[in-house]
């Protein structure tokens, strides 16, 4: 499973790169609002630093405006991917942009039928939001299972990018189900290596190594 980092912060991206956990980047307007600077400059800097896809969200609501915004975003760099919400106008814009060779990521996906239509529109990626479904007392990972099943039934190539990840368990479940990508905030990426038995084991080995050293 590929790991993307869900951030617009270049320092966080550097940390994920160092850990080998940055196959790509997703941003959204909320993440951009936490950063200083012009969004296009931020996207440019991220695209220069990261080889994989970098997703930037179009915020227009009507098809023609989404297409225009998508074309502008795609012109920033070759690895730019346009995130477009799973609305009717959004999916119509995805069909046009993908036919022009601009990769799209259909975001704010909360149902299997949105995922099916996104794939039929030719989306390169979809982002189902598992954490927000869990927050609303639904089962986010069940949606990933359903979409995976549907895409397998019809040999659909759209990549499933699990988003709105809140925990290590979400990441594990995404990998168990066979999702293509998980886009993860840095605080969860950092927890992926944590285990109390690893810490305890390191402490024990250090103590025992000191005993070995004392013998010589
Ligand atoms: O990038 C979109 C998604 O990951 C947002 O997550 O935590 O705002 O639901 P969250």
C-alpha cells in the first residue's frame, strides 16, 4: 500500500520523506489555511520536493469553473493531481479533465455509488473519508470494503485512497482490505513505528550490552 502524507506543511513532508513514508501528498483548503503563503507557491514547492502525486483541491462549484481551476492547478507541475468533490458538476468536470490527461482525485466520497460513478467518470483516484464516517457513527472501513469489492467486480482501475485517517488501526485495516493508498497525517504516520515491546526490548538489549562490555 502506498502511503501519502495529508498535509500542506513542507517540514512535515520532509519528516515523512526521511521515514520513507511519502509516496505522495494530499492537501485540502483546511490544511492550506494552516500555512502561510500563496497556495500556488506552496503547491510548487511541494511538487518540486516530492516525486509522487501532489493533490490540490479545486473549490469551484460549477463544471466550467472546476475545469478552469483544474487546468490552472495542473499547469503548476507534472505531478499535480486535481482534487474534486463527488458532486454532479464535479464528476462532469472529472470526465473532461481526465480526457485531457489531467489526473483527478474525487474527494469527499461517502458512499459506494459515488465511488462507482467516480470510476466511470475516469477518475485516477478517489478519497473515501473513513474518519468522518466513524465520527458520524457509521463504519468508515466498511465503505472501503464495499468500494474495493465493486472495483474488483468490474476491474476498475481507479485507485482507492483511504482518507480522513485518525488512527493506526485505520491504516492497518486499509492495508488488510487492500486499498491502493492511505493518506495519513504526520501524527499518525509517526505512530506506525510505535510499540511498547520494541521500546522495552531496546532497553533490555542496551542493559545486557553494558554487561557484555564490562567483561572486557
Ligand atoms: O485530505 C482529506 C482528509 O484526509 C481530511 O481528513 O481529518 O479533516 O476528516 P479530516
